[in-house]
C-alpha cells in the first residue's frame, strides 16, 4: 500500500536521491550541485516543502514545491520537482502525489500552480495534458547561475 503524506526533515536524503535520479533522466546530472546539507538548511529555513509517496517505509516518489507570487493572479504554488522512482512508475503513484500537491495549493489559497516540463519528456507532457493543464509554448525560460 502506498501512503501519500507531507514530507519531513527525515525524508530529505530520499528526496535528494530522487532529484538526482531525475537529473540523470534529464541528462543533466552534472548540473545537480545542491548538497544534502543545502537541502537540510533550506528545508529548515522554510524555503521549500515536500509531499512524499511511501511504500513499506521507503520513499518512492515526491513533489518538491514552494510558495511564490503571480502579479497577475496572486498566490502561486510552484512545483519545482516531481518524480516517482522508475520501478514504481505507471502504478498511479504520480497521480496520487500530484492530487495531493493540487490539494495543498488550494488549501493555501493559491490561484495558480505552475511548473516546467521538458518538451522531449513525452510521458510527462501526456500526464499533465491528462490533468487539463495548459502547456505554455510561447514563454522562454531565462536564468543566471551563481556557481563557483
């Protein structure tokens, strides 16, 4: 049986490992530089929260998110990462996590939730389309990294 719950500090090693798994899947492991110590510090500072899927005491999936603001809509929950361990995919676990994430956004009074998805990640795009999500294609991402 799969349990969906709010993540705790104790879940951070598993969350960190799942993010690494996602970075590998996205062919960008070399860009994954946040340490587990960073996760601990930022979680304690309230920078992000998690929802985890657990089976038999093992975290097998998660959503990592944080509150942000849309100047057009108001409160917005941003889904930074969402992943289910590969061996547990296509069992409905992702849907359970995503539903819990959406419920959290509504409970927090958000008007909007947002995330990014890679254009080549067809399984993810199809998943979001099944949720009746709008997949924006006209906005380009900008970023500046402060890496040493």
